[in-house]
């Protein structure tokens, strides 16, 4: 991954973290990493723990194509591990947020519908 792409991704993650805080979320972890997986942002609000995948994109056609079944399985495996290490009674949500040119263009909440 190029330095420019990493920088763009980091900027997108910071933008989304600020967005979530403005919505009343408390950021409890960023860039939680296990072998073979990473969650960009983990946040909590009231009775919900939200795991957020942030995607910085250049085009907006077929946004959901960015989340392949393999990537979704990796995210789920990673959030299960986090919840094992940090148990909670809160509801779990896996969200997907797209950022283009420093603007949040779409927030898909609870993409697994669990």
C-alpha cells in the first residue's frame, strides 16, 4: 500500500471517528488488529457496540462491491475476537462507512443484520 493511500485511509478514519463522536458515540478502540484482521473503529453508544469499517474511495459506483464476502468474514472474525477479549452485554453492529474527498458519502449501519 502506498504512503499516499495509507494517508488517505488514516484521514478517512479520523473523519469517521469525529462523525461518530458527534453522533454521541464513545470511541473505545481504533485500528484493533489480530492476525489476519483489523477493525478500523470500535465505538459504543448506550446499549450498542459498533464495529466500523472505513473505506476511502475514488468513485461511488457499486459501493457495496468494496465489501467482499471474504472481507466481511474477516471483519466478523475480528469483532468476535474483540468481544471475547472485552465481553459486553451490548448489542453488536457492524457498520460500513464510505469517504470520498474528505466527505462521508454513505454510512451503512448493521450490515450483517444481526
